C-alpha cells in the first residue's frame, strides 16, 4: 500500500511519491529531527517477508558498511529502520538525472563525458569492493548525474532478501522486467547488464560488477546496449553467445585502448575479466590523460610509462593504431614510435542505422569539416528519399539537414559553419547550426564547388562550360575560367592555399575522365594553363606540397610548386580502392586541414554494356563487350545502332549491326566525335566534331563531310524533321547559353542552309537536345527555366507556347514512333513515359509514369533510344556488379604522414 503525504515512517514525514521499483517504493521525505529533505525507500513486502533472520542481519550489516563509506560518488545510506515489519532505507535526495534518462535518446555521450563518468563510477565501486560490498545491480538507472558528479545508487541490498536459490524453481533464472518500473518479486538483476554467471543462476561477485561496468561504458560510448533483443530470453542468449562490435566501429575517434578495456570487462569467463575494478579505472585514467596531453589531435602512439607492465605497451600500440575487426585497413604500420612521422590508421566509420550512404555519383558524397570533427554526407532515408545528413565524429547518430532534399556534391565553408551543395537546379548553402537553405544561383548540372576564405565560391554550374565565381552572400555571378580549344567543360574545382588560384578537371571527352587534364587558374596573374595532361580527375592540393588526383580508383600525389603553379617530379600511388565515377570525373574522397581523410571504398570500373531493355527490366545482349558506350541511337528500321565510344582522350562514332554483329567506324583521327543522329532514311549519320557538324554515309562508303562552317561556339546535332527537309541543332555560345536553330537541308550540296525565320530563342540550359515529333508538329527539348532541368514541348514552327512534360526533373527526350508517347530519363535514372494528345491545336500531356524500374547508367548524355516498335530500348547499363547500400565509409588518420612516407620510400 502506497504511503500518503503527511504519513510518518519513524522520524521521517512523507512529502511525495518519487517512483516505484523492484525493491519497493521511493518517497521524498523530511527528516523532522535534522530538518533536511531525504529519499526514503520502503523495501517491498514480499522481499522482507521472505527473508530469514540471517539475511536480514546481512542486509543491515551491508547498509551500515555503505553508510560508513565517505565517497563523493556514492549515494550513502543515512539510516535504516523497520516499520510494521517493513524495512526502509534513508538516503540523500539528489537533484539531477539518471544516466538512463540521458541515454534514453539513443545518442552516445561525448567521449570526455564517458571517461569522466566512468572514472567516477569506477572509483566509487573500487571503494565499495574494498569494503567487501558488491553492488549486484549496476546499470544506468542506478547512476545519478548531478552538478557535483556521478553518484552510485541502489546497491543490491534487497536482492539478498529475495527468495533463495534453494526455494526457486530449478533451472530458472529470475530477471527484472525491461520496463522502468519493475514488477515486485522479479528483481534479481536487470537482464541487459547481468553477467553470464548471473543469468545462469550463479552467485555474483565483484567480477560481475566489472561486467556490468563494461556494459555501461559501452552504452555511454555508443548509445547502444552491447547485448539486446526483443525479449529477456533473447538478451540472455546474446549475453551467453555473442560478442558486441568494438566501440570504435561506432565511434571512430574513440581510442582503440578503450576497445581493449571494455572487451576485457565483457569476457564471458569471470577469470578472464579484470579482477579488480581499480585496474579498469587506471586504464580509463590513462586514456583520459593521454587525450588531455594532445587536445584536438587524432589518436597516435604515445610513449609508454615505465611504471606500466610490459603487456600495456602492446595494448597501447594495438589499441591506438590497430584497426578493429570491422575496420578496413590497408596501410602498413609505418615507422616506430620515435619516428617524426605518425603512423596512419584506417577506421571503418559507420554512418547511422536509419540512413545509408547516398548513390549520387556526382561529387564526393561524404565530406569532412575543415577541423576534422564532423562529416556531411549524401544519405538515403528509409523512404528512399535523398537528403544531406551530418554527424559529429564523436557521436554515433546522424541528423538529416532539413531543406536539402535531392542535395549532392556538398562542400564546407572554411570555418565549417556552412555547407554548400547542389539541389533542384540551384547552388545552395545552409548553416549547420540551423536555418533554411539559401539559393545562390542557377546550377542546372552542378559539378563541384570550393569555398574560398574571401567569401567567394568557385563552382561548375553546368556540364558544358567553364567555372564561375559566386559570392557566398549572394550577388553577381562572374565567369572564372574559359574553355580552350577542345575543352568541353571544367569541373570539380579546388581552391589552392591563399585563395588566389584554383585547380580543376578539364573535360575533353564526355563520359570518361579517367585520364583527363588537370588545369589551374591563377587569378592574380590572370593565367590559365594545364599543369598535368592526361592524368586523372578530382585534383586537390595537400599540405605536404603535393597535388593529389584520382585515376582508375587510385589516388596519386605529385610534388607541386605553389609559387610557379607547376608540378615537380613524378606521381606516386598513395591509396588504392577509391570509389570513383569516371563518367562524371568525381571521386569519393575528401580531407580535413589536419590531415584526416575520408573516402568510400569501391572497385567501380565505369565500364558499360549496351543492351536491349524492355519495360519489365529484362535485358537482351547485342553481342557487344563492355566498354565506354554512350549516346545510343537506333536506326529508323531498327537494324542498327549508332553510338559514341569513348577511349581515353578520343571518342568515336560507330554504327553496329546488332543482327550480324558487324560494326562500322565513321570517324577518324584523335579528338572528340559525339552526338550521332540518324537521317530519316537511315542513309546518313550526323555527328559533332571539333565544334562543327559533319555527316557521313552510315555504311562508311564515303568520307565525312562538314555541314557547317567553323565559328566561335560549339555546334551539336539535334534531330531531323520526319520528311528530312529540316534539321534542328544547337549552338553553345561562350557565356550566352545555347541557341536552338533549324536549317533547311540542301541534299544537292550536302550542306545545311540556315532558315532564320525558324530560329528558336536563346535557352538558359546549354544542352537542350531538340527532338522533332514523328509528325513534325512539335519539338521536345530540355531546359532549366525553373532552375531544374525539365522536359518541355514547343510547337514547330515556334508559336511562343510551351508545355512542361516532366514533373520532378527530366533529361533526354525521345519520341515513340509507334504511339503518342514521349519518353525521358528521370533524375533517379528510371525511364519515364508520358502519353499525349493534341486538342484544338494544344499539346496535352498525361501524367508521367515509370516505364521500367531498371536504372540506366548515370551519364550526362543520352543513355537510351527507343526501338521503332516502342517495345524496348537500346540502353547503356553499368557493367559493374550492383553495389550494396553502404552504411560506412573509411576514415584515415594521419594521412599526410602516410603521403610523406610513400613519397620518401619511392625516392621521389
């Protein structure tokens, strides 16, 4: 029966009820003799009623022993007594919250708090063990966090009053309920924190407290219990059978020695655990002191104190550097501790249980803050939506960033307070501390950004132009780099120290940047040049004095002169196995200013297959080996496929007879030949070369002939009208977007004759790919009028009206030749189809629907074309095995020292 306010228990007046537990009821009470507020715990009747005289005497002895302890981190016992046959305890009434309440969010505690609380609790337990008192029920709910530190509560005094094992059912281990208020009569121990010997019904001793202490430290450090399950039986099974993952697999910056300390606490055999809780406290104290000696640094080898046993030096070396079983380590251990070069360590960084690493290949999807303490990453939540998330490295849970839906290619501001990214056709920025994202400018196809200390962002805003300077606070966008002869784009910029020059990747072929040129722009000297031809992609400068870049999944470093902006010497391979997207020129790698690196492992070759694909997702081989295919175009009769084949710095146009297995190469020499388009009769293929339009007989019987004269911009083919009398193409004009033009085809001269009356307007999007409808009345194209690239339809000749077709981004429109349908590729790489009708001269589009769930290879150029019967498409698909969803990336500590070591060992 619960006591009411005002009732007296001995010399204590009940003020209020505080809570219930397996031991009984807890009240706030007033000590009428001393005038102080206390906590009064009345032990459950079924416990005291079943206790014999010997057990009650032992209870009183231990209560007096605890009362005699004078430790700031033990909640002492003021008094014990008996009222109407019920035992009660009187203790201080503490203000604060239990450790269980703090852990209820599921978030780990900062490592400094873990060590501080652990040291205080370990010290308190050592004091009680020396007094021959075993706690028996150590758990977060029995640790109170107050303004003066942690207080150890509720020693298992009542458990000695519980029914003895002799009276219990044979073979049954009694455990507490998982609920906060446990059922009276069931408390023998809280199952999640019980040692194996306890769940098997054996007597608990000080080593059982060591086990429980290890589970508490583990939960503080990771936010997760080391042993869990849907039922008490499942938890017991885990305790007896399983080994929890190391703390470092959830907390990558946790010292490896902490893994060792906790793992030994959780040894199944009591004889293999720490035998003295004082030894555990000593290890935690050493870890805390080591961290205090080097604030802000990544874990490293520390000199071993002479007073330590020899085994500890081994534990330190392994604990601080060895990669846990979940970690991915490939570095050799490097120099001995006395070397000025710190040994590097590779650690598997688990992102979060509720999100996975996103699949956007454009740009690094995981980035490190400049101080190396936080990551931002492209994530996919359980609903399949893509959003940016962030996570401090000393915590285990990620936080989605509101307003970043569809975001990709993130990059930090120099102070780490903001993150820039691309989304919905815009360059955006967001303050990590909170607030709404801010759109800075249009970016139809963003290809990387770098934030300078002068408040300027340099970015590639689309896929077919140079770089632009964007004020981080908003303002006028200015052109930063210009495309030289043969260059298609500049992308993935990286500011050099000082912010007066920038490195970038130069695209001279589309769809394969494995051996791209690396350029530099010096804003002070107004000099733009190539610093490393045919090298790779995603360049960045390292504080070691090296230019780093990625090629074929390997990171290379070459000495770089910052004054002359020139390379000095040969490149050295530093790291292999980096996930990269050669079709976009991006690599999954980033680095903080302190030399910590993060990357995603992968073996993506970028190779593709060209196959037939139907709406069910079934594919049929055309008999082509994997290669760098793109821009497939099916001939009007369906017997052949023209495509662009990329081979290093050269791309060619080929025609493939898929039924006979023969191919005809239409282009010659080096350079970029792209964008094949069939004539309606299937006799000719038009393509782009050196910024001009050419055509050639599809059988290769005659040489290629130019259709247009040389001019300042670059021209790309679009499509023929159904009768073959009009050809649509577009000019990309420097700094002016693109201009769609139509021209009459003069077959007698083999030239295009511009028809100015049919010229279209200038478009914000510089790669519209105009496509005539089968009846010649309409033209589909891509445009970024809304900031996002969408599919539009306009009349032909142009009447000034247009209709938007796609609803959530779309690229590469293709008309069906067998039905009133328009196909396009959605941002998630699925093929969409839109039915349409024409009513009173207006184009009426239906609702887009998914035509096939099979995802195409992610290219910035067309990756499919429809067969004449409309039942299947010639599709470019990845030749690599599907990559499983990833929930971890790899963190490398002291990476700059590894670069120095590799360069030194190579003699370069």
